[in-house]
C-alpha cells in the first residue's frame, strides 16, 4: 500500500511509523486509519521487523484525535463503522506479536491517547499532553478509551479524564501510570530508538510469549490466566534462545540470541 498520511521506515529491525498530517495536528481520518492498519499488518508479517515505534510529525502533536471535520456529518451507522475500524486496527496493534512503543511527542488527545493505549509501552516528551476530550464535543471515546484507560490508570482516574474532558501534561500522565518514561523533547525519539534497539537483541519468541500471556491472561480468571502463563513459558523451552540464555548465564558469558 502506498502511504499518504503516514511515514514508514525500517532500520536495524526497528520500524518507525510517523503520523504525518501536521497541518491537522495529525488527526486521524479513515484514510490514515487504513494506512495504520496496513502498516501494522506489515510489521506483524515481516520477520525483519522486531519492534514498532509510533510517533507524530511536526512540533506540536502525536495525534490530536479522530478527525472532527470528517466525523461532523456522520450518521450513527457511519460513526459505528468509523469506530469499529479504529477498534479493529488498535486491537491488531495491541495483539501484534512484537513490541510497540508510542513516542508521544505532543498532543495525544482522544484517538491519540487511544492509539498510545494500544501500544505496549508509552514514552513521552516533556511537551506531551494527554486527554479524552470527546465529552466536550458531545461524544465519548470510540477507539477503546473507556476500556483500556481504566485498565492502565484505574477506574477513578479514567472516569475523571473521560467525564471531565481535561487535558493532562506529561508529568501528571507519569504520576498516574499512563506514561512509562518522560524525556526532553529533543531526546524522545533517540531514547525511544535506543530502548527499541535493546529489545531487538532480546529473544523474539520469549517477547512474543510475554506479550501473549499478558494480553490474553489479563481478562481471564486467575487460575486460567496462570495456566496460560505456564504454557507460554513452557513453549519458550522449545527455542535455541532458551538454551543459549541459560547456558550463557551458567557459564558467566554474554548470550548471543539468534531469534530461533
Ligand atoms: N480533527 C480535525 N482537525 C483538527 C483536530 C481534530 N481532532 N485537532 C486539530 N485540528 C486542526 C484544527 O482544526 C486546525 O485546523 P485549521 O488550521 O485548518 O484551523 C489545526 O488542526 C490546528 O489546530 P488548532 O488551531 O486548534 O491548534 P491549537 O494549538 O490552538 O490547539 C489542540 C491544539 C488543543 C490540540 C486543539 O486543536 C484541539 O483541541 N483539538 C481537538 C482535540 C479533540 O477534541 N480530540 C478528540 C477528537 S474525538 C475522538 O478522538 C473520538 C474517538 O475516540 C475516536
């Protein structure tokens, strides 16, 4: 697929997807969502890609939400299709068997916060701003915000953001556990890449199992969830990387993982 609204590059096993409609603060219209879906599918299927970073073009925004100009005249059935398309794409991102990191460089409002919530890890610049302001324009989050936000920051804090519609800065986002790390704006991408590169050197199958067990165990009863975890852990014992990791540990040498 040819991309118009995103930039997509791959270097040293790290794919970087940049939302690129800076004039509209990278607001997500359906065309951009289709491009995101195609790029995430590509990441999932391409063995050369180990980690995905998502960020925004320009100085101001990661993604300032779903495109309000496109949504304004939607009928309920069209809005449903738009929300379902976003949910399907973000679920694909969330469950893709490789780590994803949101490098939130500015406004991440509404759908922008929701995209970051579907990533495994969120790093933010000191200039980042988060929020679910949908209530202020007469709607509610539609790309998973009412569900993923409480799972990450807790029900009370999520409801405060979703019902109050207020924006929060990176420091507050860090305090409530929405953001993993904060960096100065000019270091965000370099530091995110450094972390991503570190992940590319780790055993890929174990990373896949870690994500699978965390994602799919979360909503199960504890007995079922820990059973899933045991099976995912056991599967790692079929890999060369498990043998290499344990042998290297016992021989006090650096492991050389091959991804097999
Ligand atoms: N949709 C469409 N266009 C948007 C947009 C959005 N979500 N956010 C910003 N823009 C456009 C503005 O209309 C403006 O365009 P023009 O230059 O053509 O007028 C341009 O981007 C720059 O924006 P501002 O002039 O507003 O910039 P600012 O610095 O004064 O304010 C802002 C920045 C606080 C992010 C403000 O733009 C804003 O509040 N944006 C909307 C945020 C929002 O409500 N997001 C939620 C959308 S609903 C949603 O996401 C639903 C869902 O869950 C799926």
